[in-house]
C-alpha cells in the first residue's frame, strides 16, 4: 500500500481503528465523512490528473490516503493552518460554531480592549467563551465580517482546526467549510507525492527525517510561530518534491 512508504502499518491501523470507535459514539460522523471524502476525492483526482500522476496511484491507495488525511491530525497538519487563501469567507464557522473558546491570556488582553467587552464573555471550563454564539455576536451577517477581526481569539484564527488544549489541535472534517476540504486535499496530495518520491528514491525518506529533525517547532512556541515553522517545512518539502 502506498501510505506504508511513509507510515508504519501499525500506526495507520491505530488511526483507522480509533476512528471506527469514534463513529460508534457519533454515528452521524459516518455519513458526514462519506460526503466530505467524496468532495476531497474529486479535487485530488483533478490535481493528480493535471500533474500526470493519477495513473501512478492505485484506486484503493487513493481511497486510503484520502481517508487517512481526513481523520488523522498530526502536529504537521498545522502546515495548512492560517492558509487564509483556502477560506472563501462564507461565514459558516462564525454562524454555527459553539463554544467560541477564549483562553485566560486572551481574556486578560480583552480587559484593556475597547472593542471586546468582557461583559460579553462568560467563564467556560478552564477558560472563557463568548456569551452569545451560533451566530457569534461579533459576526456581521450583512458583510460576513468579524467586527473584532484583529483581536479575534486563536480558535477563530485556527478554524477549521480546533484547539483542544494549548498546543494540542484536532481536525473534524466539515463539508460546509471550503477551507476544511482544501486543507485535506493539500494534505492528501502531500502524502501521495511524498510516498511516490520515497518509492522512487529510498534515500528521500532519510533526507525528509533530517529536515524534520532540524526544524520541528518547540513545544513552547505559540500558534503563529508553530504554524510559520510548519509552513516553512512544507515549503522546503515542496521544493524537494519538484
Ligand atoms: S469572533 Fe469573529 S471570527 Fe470569531 S466566531 Fe466571532 S465573528 Fe467569527
Ligand atoms: S466555514 Fe471555512 S471557508 Fe467558511 S469562513 Fe469559515 S473557515 Fe472560511
């Protein structure tokens, strides 16, 4: 199988099994992911056809890569975070997400803000959240804009990646979000091109490991720095995949 050029089968099976378990508790996920992966698959095939690589990938490999890319979120997945060009500014996230989580640090910054009123923020779990969401009270429906854009919380900057804890992220496939679809399309293309490259040149894997060893972001880096560093790795990787 193509993905085994880069990942151990044991790791892949763990990811697939964990997902199977999750769908037992959330059965609606099965149909959501089916539609999502169909959207991703169309885009991936189109891109591979254009680059002349579609015939190099077997159908069952393509299916596995797309499923893996849709459900496995690794730290390296942050390569696509803050890729604002993937977002079509539809506003679905601002109208439908709940809760809109605010960290303690963000709350402290909002205390001196003249745009974000702390009276509109409530304690929530370990931190805070906006009192009104679905839609968020800062969403201007007419213009589909955020009235606190430059001060919006990290959860908004990172969406469709979800911040679970500080420096811990999750991704949930979301067919309503063009960014989410494009994010997985790009992940799948990177997986495929990397695996094909390793198949053709076994030394490529060693070079890739060296590249990752040198540049992986530190635990204490904030979201913006981690994303910048991962995007730099992705650019270097793209350069070596040409
Ligand atoms: S704060 Fe702004 S970006 Fe975040 S959900 Fe509200 S409107 Fe959207
Ligand atoms: S739902 Fe996705 S595409 Fe739409 S505004 Fe939010 S991040 Fe962008």
